[in-house]
C-alpha cells in the first residue's frame, strides 16, 4: 500500500513538473501552428464547425509533440491558448491606457513579442478582441476597407509624422521599431475620443441652456404671480377699509377691472 501511494505521488509530481515547463519556445511554436489553423478562431459553435475545430486541435497536438521536447496533451495546449488570449487582451488594454495617458505618444508598456503575436493572430482573423472595446470592431473594419493602392500614401504619411516628431526630439528609430497597430490606432482612437467628447460637451451645453431657460421662465411666472397676489391683497384691504368707513366702492371696481 505504501509503495503504491509513493508511486502515485511520484506520477502526480512528474505531471506537475511537466505542466510548468511550457517555455517561450513552446508558446511561439504553438502560436505558429494556431496561425496556420484559422478554423480554431471561428466563433461558430455548430456541430460541423466544432468537429473541424477538434480535428484542427488534434493536428496541432501531433505537430507540436513531434517538434517539442516535452509531450503535451491537447487539453493542455487549449488551456495555454486560452491563457495567452486573456493575457493579450489585458496587455492591449494596458497599452491603450498608456497611450491615452501620453496623449498619443509611444506606449510605456514593455513590448511582449509573444503577446504581440497573439494579437496579430486574433487581428488577422477579425475575432477574439471584440469584448475589449466596441470601437475596435469599427476600427478594424475601416482598416480592412483601405484599398491596396493606398499603401504608398500611408507610408508617406508615416514619414511626415516621423519628421514632425523629430522637431519634438522623438527618436525616429524608436518609432520605426513600434508595431504598426501602435502607430496608427492611438491616432484613430484620439480622434474618435475627441469627437465624442465634443459631442458630449455640446449635448451637455444644450441641456444646460434648456434648464436655464426653464428656470428663467419659472422665475418670471413666480414674479408675476407674486405681484398679482400683492395687488389682490392691497385691493382687499382697501375694500375692507371703505366698507368700514362707509365709502362707495365704485373706484375700487374700476381699479380691479384695470388690474385684470
């Protein structure tokens, strides 16, 4: 019994050690295999699609184990891919925040080649990043609508931007090393954010103007009611006085008609 328990514990320890040995080379190899099997990124969940996904994962598992130093189960590869996607989304979110804090300048988040590769795979398929920000979907669609002959104009614009940044003492070699999505998306995001802020400010101003106008109208009505009430009280007091003094009320009736 004791020997059997020790053997079982030794097997568990070995499994734990193997699961912890997933290094950078393994991740890069896995991403390369996933990049060649885009069916995995398909969001459909029907029986036919799920079957193709499972077949793709089995193929990836076979290719991975034929090249890697450590054998991996398909479920283990799936878990690593899920974690890489989650880490990539967090990485991108931090990158966007950093860019917004630097007002469109380079991101201060340390570049991670593996997570950049994950973002590249997800971006090519147009899947997987939709739950970060809805604006990203529109942004990717706009980029996909750019004609091929516009690439020269895009390069010219990048050169102009780099020349302008030289005047602000920004090293051009740093810009050249930045991924393209870091160079373009902050500008699009800032322009969109600026337009949204302007629209919100305009809406708030309109609301405030309507509120102010309504308050002025209510104050004017209140003032008119106050004056009418004061006049009614004054006439009532005069009527009471004239009745007590036995004086005629003809002049008061005329005054009341003029007041109405």
